[in-house]
C-alpha cells in the first residue's frame, strides 16, 4: 500500500499512530505530499479528487481517503479492536468526530493566515474557529474524561492528535487553562510509543 502523508497534518498523524498500534507500518510506503486549497499541485488529486491527505492507495482496490475511513479500514484489517462493538462504538465515533472537528477548525485557522492575503483576513472568522475548539475542549473536560481513561482506542488516538496539533500550531493560545484533567491525560498519552514517534514536524 502507498500512503500520501505529511508529518505536519494531524489527520495524517492519526493514521500513522494506527499503523504503529496495529503493527502495519512496514506494509505502507509513504509518499510525501504538501499543499493547500489554493496550491494543490503536489497533492494526490488523481487518487483523491478532493486534493486532501491522508490518502491510502490499495493494490486492486479503491483509494481510501478521509482519516476516519483509513483508520477504520486499518483497524479492521488488523483485527486490532481500536473501534469497539456497539453500543460502546457510538461513543468512540463521537469522540473521534469531536477530535476531528478540533483539527479541522485549527487547520482552517492556519490556512487563513497562510493562504489569504493579510488585507483580507477576517479576524472574527478566525475567532469563530477558536470558539469551536474551546467548546469542544470544554466538552472533553466535562463529559469525556471517563472514556479517555478507559480502554485505549480510536477516541484516545484522535483526541491525542488533536491536542498535539494545538500545541504545534496554536501553542500561544493555552488550551490547557482551566482544563487540568484533560491536560494531565494528554501528558500521559503523549508518552505512548506511537504518539512519541509521530510528533508533528
């Protein structure tokens, strides 16, 4: 298999963590990709018409894209159990979706500064993205800590990657303030081999 990937992407990091957790890292050949909605020249648009990464090319099968699709495929392929059976599955999927929403908003904030000329950047739009993130972080702190401290799975991977991306791109915004339980949990999960090996760069 071939994986279009970039170590700076939190969505790609999710896949890299899953590859390590499921023992499939050696079965994938990495293909570096870089770009944005305004510069898709080096993105795998032939494999993913949306021009996004990660994208997993499978011999004899359709290319998989969207990190949630790829992670679910890799988990099932290895029989790793990162996605539990229902009813616990629904909590895992909601937690993964919450983490992905944090990533999406954080990436859009980066794109606003990187892709849009300074004179037409919209500060209230950026603030709105950060408000999404803070609401999601507050929900994690208030409602999801029991799950995060439960059996390791895709929810923990996704949240760990989302928080790592906030440190990487938005470290000046102090997401930890008032969220001591979430901050302590993140410190612990960051020690896991698969997380330590995939720090964004």
